[in-house]
C-alpha cells in the first residue's frame, strides 16, 4: 500500500494527524521533528495542529512529499497486520524495550543526579517524573498483557471460529481501551514534562558522558513511546472495537 499522495494543501481539509502516520509510518519522524503529537492527540485535524505550531500548510506538504518519496519498500504495513500479530509485535518490540530501558535510564539518572544534582536542580525533577512514567508503564503494560490483549485474542478467535462472543464481565472492550488511552496520556505528558525540564534535552557545557547518554536514552524512550502509543491508539484499539461491533451485530 502506497501512502496517499497530496497534490495541494486543499487535500488536507479532512486529514487527521494520525491518518498520515497510519498510512506511512515514516511520517512519524516528521511529526517528531515538528513537535506535533501524533499518538495521544492523533485524532485532531492536521490543519489545526499545523496552525498551533505556526507551520505553513505548503511547507508541510513539501516535507511530507519528501518523506513519502523516500519511503523504503519494506515499509511495515501495521494497519494490514492480523490483530493478534500486531498485539504480539507490540509486546515483543515495545514492551520489551520499555522493560529493559527503565532500569538502565534510572541507573544513569541516579549517577547524573549524584554528580550534577547540586548544580542543576532540575535533575531531581526529571528523576521524579521518570519514576512516575516507569511505575505507570510497568503496571500499564501488565494490564495490556494480562487483560486487554488476551481479550483481543479472544475476539479474533471467536471471529475465526464463527462463534458467538461470550460476555466476559467487562461490558465492552471499549472500557479497558478507554482506561489504557487515559494512561497513555499520562505517560505522554510526563515525558513531555521531562523534555521541557531539560529544555529539549540541551546539555550543559560541562556534561559528562553519562549525562549525554542519559539524555539520548530519554529522547529515544519518548520517541519509542510515541510509536508504541500510535500503534495502540490509532491502529490496534480502533480495529479491536470494530471487530467487537461486527461480532455483536452478527450474533444479534
Ligand atoms: Fe499501551
């Protein structure tokens, strides 16, 4: 599937931020560069997001066309993947990354705090925010792995075996999804706070190697989180809701 091409800015009228990333995952890099949230706030009109950042539609179109031209043939088509496969990919790729990165970053932040915490008081604030994200993400991912993703697997199996879905006491899958989305917003804003506290990860002149590494790791952690949330909020969750609707209507 090739990303939809835009010939003029008039084509942007009905486009939402998330649409561009869903069609071509590389568009996320452009949004990262421009500081536009494509995951938690991906549902907003593109024009509104551009206006807020004071980016002209024409300039954006130029940049987007460059991204779409340079797209490699192995562009992963997440929106076409089987739902179970996508959920498993999120666990194997993003959840594993988060679980490994948390203790590393926490150790590095502690070292930076011990060496520079007195001179740069914002480091303790960064530590506090990161602790918050870390604790939230650990419990959040456990809920997804133990409750929501098995529920998605159940819906996929039910559809594959043409069975009638049984009520699992959760009402509708929209309930756990709503909670996961709220937790995404909270993790996303804590990382945004860290970015603001560190003035966009600007290193002080006397920053040691650990300081530099920690900022790189935090930056990478935030970018990974954005992709992770995008895959869930904009692809996995809406498709799971759609599947549940199909099953409920079929068996009515
Ligand atoms: Fe999640």
